[in-house]
């Protein structure tokens, strides 16, 4: 017996033992009865618990989320949820019903309108909106979970998990819970005698339950080439000549969108003509974008490390193990945290689309009435100051005062000056400023800070912001390619010419880009059928992308 | 779902997509080289008077191009609907252009210059902004088509994922021969219309597997509502159109085989419809081929 005044050092361990004891009536070994999951969760959880609910960018522990939302608020209340991506209605039902109170998250895309409403109604207290790795990092510091609700493709009876191509965040969250005496509960699509490979060892896993249906998974990284038009193509041509070729970018990350898909699709055509194969775009950190298939097939791509999987690319990826990270079983192994880390420290360029850019090149996807959060873009879209290894591309953007100089990562924003419906992409004040104020946030939710942005590409040209002598010149360079938007319409032509002479701005003719060639025939694939053909029939597009 | 049927991937990648071309280029591509001549083109500036008051910018060809030329040396007219303008919707002007072109081909055919017609039917049907006039012109199109098909073949082509729906699907049904691609769709009511009228349980317009299973080119060809299934490739379409024109006018058109079509309808219980993949067999059973065992 502990003496009075002696601290008990094993409270978490004791609590874990008690919790597992409480769910014993609903289990056989580690296996939970799927019909009694709500009762089991009620027995397991304690008011005020910190619960990591796996809602990744792509896959969702939807069965457990629904069970949690169904808990009796009298028994389970005041939970503090950690969800990286709020994608399902159940994620917010939990708050509406009073089961949970506090929330820390990274992204709320599909639920962003309701999220803003719940916040306004005082139903949810938001700790903070994070970037992906930032939220996972905090799970090891000041947001250690008591319980983790996870998902995987398969488990055996010892709890060994096979997460399949979309491993994403599961090992990270499992580690945070398993080694802090938290309880890990995993919904699996299938209980098997032997998993094809062990992605998470069984002794990190306390409880498993076979879900009545496979976990939800969205094909977020599939873009149908049919929707790529001449404007995306001319921007892709300029990006290729003005950035990829000029800075010899070999290691990179592409954000998702039609702009970057267009770049992927002109590598085998325009890029080949320019003789760039083998000189650029060799090592990638990105999900298995179907639009990258033609570049892979024509020998551009040496390696791809993935944040997650992408529905339909399973057979293709498994057949290209020299390019993708795959396990002994042949299927893709992805890992969001490690891929984000790679994106921060090991790649020389991030390029992605934005919804709004201001005169200082601050960029945001937050628009009026939506609390979307950030996801991983800020992780990729910044210059990681902890980097020390040089590369020709990094050294090409040398900064600092001699003798203490350092290189710099290319952070590129690409967008048309006006988006669909005639909404300007370049604005005097980002919607994010007002949204941040309305939501009572201490700082506005900026996705990518202007001072991290090195280049901006529009259909007008490329701005080389890293070359600007000061903030005034940066603003001029942004304005020079901002077209007829409020940011661009006042710049004087003579200033634009001066910026071109000084190399801060390049128009298509400066880059020897013939805009007349910006036709859809320049795309290596013009439809999803073409992507299937490029893959030799290995790519199985999800039904919604099939038009045959 | 099963993996896709084996295809010739090299041919797919080597092709020049037909549907990627705009309507004018598609029409020209089907005609013998150097023979194309546009009638009532954009510089004749016959625009729809009904669009501008409704806030729609009109186009100078009203979304339909009529091009005369030769197909394998025979006189022909190709009439192409531009799907990029108003979803290929047919209005007063565009409808009359189609009907008149067909009538003129019939007149020439009677006057000793047999002139076949090819209809490129990428259209959602009648343009909503011109509802009644559009409907009236579609009736004229069908009437002129019936007049011509007795004299010369009228070949329909549905090549793109937009498909051919509404009133113009009736015109497609009247064609002497109908050529489709796997991406092409054909149906009277579009999936979105059915869903909004009858509910998502009746027809889920977001379920691509279902939609193409019912209205897609492969299914329409399997069930003999279309005649030829070809790759979306200029050379393949050109050769299919040439073959269809060369086959001339049949003794009986599909749309005249009323008994056969009625037997097909009777073979299906709408309360318990067959799987799309089974329909061809159900219909083959209902209507044995001529000279067959039943």
C-alpha cells in the first residue's frame, strides 16, 4: 500500500485496466460484439475523456463515429475530441447531442458550414485549428488521448492490423494512445486468421470490432482530365518552363487540383519536347494521383511516397513497386506524418492551388461562412527552417546576408486570376480575416503565409517573389500577374515592363511559351478512359468517374 | 465490380478523339478530304432571338453546323450539334437548320442527286429557353428525317458522355443506323430528369454504373437500339459512318418494327426490372431473330 503523500505513478495504467474490465461483458478476447458497440463505448468512456477519433483526410472510422454519436449523453458527456478531418455528419452529431464539448481539429471541408454554425451556437468549443502534423504532434505532448477510435482493413485475433494502401494516420494515433496507457479500439472491415502484412502490431491494439460495412473512403485525389481547359494548360506550360525547368526541380509535392493535374499531364508531351525527362520531377511526395499515371508510364517518375491511398489505384500501384512504397504483400504503404515530414524537409518544391490570394501573396481557402481549416497544405507550403542539406534547386534561391546564407524551398501558388462565376482570386482582403474575427480566433486562419510564397503562377505569367527587394516590390510583382482583379488592375504597364527586365515577372513570351499551343491535345490523357489505357487496364476508376 | 473488359490500350492511346473536336471539325472530319462546304454558317448570322432577353449570349450558328461534302464519293450532308453551347439544346433556329438540311437532302435525292445525311447528336434535347418553338422544330426534324430516310440513309452518331436525350433521342430512334461509343448515352428522359421527377430510388443520377448500364453505348448496342459500337476515334467513326452510308436504305427501319418493340416492352415488368446486364437476353428471348427457332 502506498504511503500517505507518496505519489501514485500508475494512475493511467490502473484506469486502463478498469476500463478494459468494464467492457469485458461485450468482448470475446480482443473482439467486440458489433451489435453492442454503443454499450461498450459507454462502459469504456468517462466524462471529459480526450478521444482521438480517426477521421483522416481520406478514410473514416465511420462505424465507431456513429456509435459514439449514439452514446447516452447522461452517461458520456463533456468529451474532448481530436479529429484531423471532420468529414462525416456523425463527427458533429456528437457535439449537437452533448456527448462531446471540446474539439481540436485540422480540417472540416465537407462539414465546414455546419461547423461554423455549431460554433456560433456555442455547441462546440474549439481548442485550435491545426495543420495535420501539428495535431498529431500534440497527441504526444499536451493532447495525449485516453481513447483512440481507429479503422483498418483487417485484423487478426491477436489485434495485428493490416491498414491496406490507405494507412494514413492510423499508426501515429495508435502509438500516441498505446504508449500512454490509452485504450485503442479499431473497427476493421474484416477479421481474418492471418493479415497479409502487419502495419500495426497487435500489442498496440486493445479492442477490435468487425464493422458491418467497409469504412468510408473518398477518392479525393482523382481529377477527371475532361475538366482541364486551355487556361490550366497555359499555366502548366508556364510553370514547367518558368519554374520546373529554370530551377531544375527534381523533388516535389503537388497539391490537388486541376492546375497541378494539368502539369502532370503535359510532362509526357510538352515536357518531353523540352527534353526535360530525367532532369525534373523524379521524386515525389504525393498520393497516387491517377493523372500522374502517364508520367510514370513514360519514365519520368523514379519514386513516389504517399500520404494515403486513392481508391481505384490499388492494382496499378501494386504493379509498380519500383516507384511506390509497397509492402511484402504487394500493396501500397502510405503514412501521412512521414510523408508530411518528407514534404517539409526532403522536397524542394510545393505547388498548389488557392482560392484567394491577397496583395502580399497570403493565401487562403477559407471563404465566408465556412470554417474549413487547413489540412496539410501549410505543412507542405512553407520553408522548413530546420533543413540543412543542400540541393541545386534549394541553393538556387539563396537567401540571407553573407557569410550566413541558406537555400530556400520553392513554395508556388497557382491560380487563374478569376475563378468560376467571375469571382476574383486576387483580393484586397482575404475572407479569412473576417472569418477569423467572427470565430474569435486570436490569429486569422491563413493557409500559406505570403512571406513563404516564392512564386505565383496565373494565366498572365509567373511572379518570382523571392527576388523582390522588399514588400513594395513583392506587391508589384503580384499585381503584375493579377490581371483585372482589384489587386492587378492599377499597375502601370511601364512598371510591369521594368519588373520583366529585372526578372521579377515573366510573361508567356519571356518564357518562350507559345500560348497558341495550349490545347487539350497537349494533355497526355484527356479523359479517365485515357488514364485507364495508360495504366494498361490496371487503374480501376471509382464508378463516379466512369463514363462507359 | 469486375475489372474492365480487355481493350486495345495502344489503339486507345494512339487515337485522335472525335468528341474532343468541336462540332464543325467533327462534321468536316467525316467528309471526304477537301469536299466540306458549310451551309448557313456563322457569318450568315442567323442567331436565336430568344436567348439574349433571357440573359444567354447567343451564338452565330446557334449551336448547329451544317456541312455538305462527300462520303466515299457520294453526296452527303453532316449536321453537327455543338454540345458546348447550351448543352447541345435545340432551339428554333438550330432545329430549323437541321430540318431544312434534311428536307433539302430529300429534295436533292428526289431530283437525281441522292444525298445521305449524318446527324451528330450530342444533345440534351429541346433548349428550355425556347420550349415550345424548340418542341415544334424537333417535330419538323423528325418529319424531315422520315422524308429523307425513305430515299437515302440517315446515320446518327452519339459519341460523347453528354449523350442524346429528350426530343432528339426520338430523332436518333428514327435514324437508319445509329453509331455509338462506350461513353455515349441514349435515352428519352435524362437521368437527372428521371431522378427529379420520380425520386432517387427510381433512378440515381449519380450512379454512373447504373446510368451507363442502362443508357450507355455498349448497352444500347447489345440491345439493338443502336447498331455499331466504335472507339471514340476519328478514323473509327469515319469508317463506321462510311459503312453505314454504303449499306443504303433497308427494307424496314427499326422504328417500323412496332410488334417487335412492343413485345420487348411487354417482356419487362417495370415493378421488377431485370439487371441491365440481363436485358439483352430477356429481349432476345422475347423477340427471336428472324429465321430463328422460335
